[in-house]
């Protein structure tokens, strides 16, 4: 009998735990990979480790500006307004690299 196992976030969290598969754990791995120089090739060695981390910190500042209501006038439609509202409800007043979910860094961009 053939058996299949579908692996996705739900089952990973169930068996791996939040310390391995949470948004914070993912961002911790991203930061550790940056510090280990694993992403230098992605920038063709044009960005130092500190510059890569500063880019992430800059995007976190954008999330904080959204939380403070400073980006609402730039929204160009209902979907963007809904995303800004979701971000405002999701994150603490002052976020950090590890408190922002990976997909929301694209909102900062």
C-alpha cells in the first residue's frame, strides 16, 4: 500500500513546534543566514552583512510607519487599505526583524 504525507505549515508546526516553524523562527534563520554570509551571492557581493541587515531594519521601520498611520494616504485601492489595516492589527507598536512575517517585508518594499 502506497502512503503519502502532505507536508505544509500545519503539520510542520504540529511536529516541529513553533520554535522551528513560526514566523519568528523563519526570520531568525534569515538573520543567521545573513550573518553567516549565505546571501552575499544574491547581491553579487555588492552588499555587506551590515547593509543587508540594515535593509531589513529599514523595512521594519516602514511597518512601524504603517502602524502609526503614516502610509494610509499612499494606498491606491481597497486591497491596499485592507492590507494596511491588517498590518496595523497584526504587529506591536515597535516591530523588530523577527516580529515581522517574511511576506510582510514585501509590504515595506
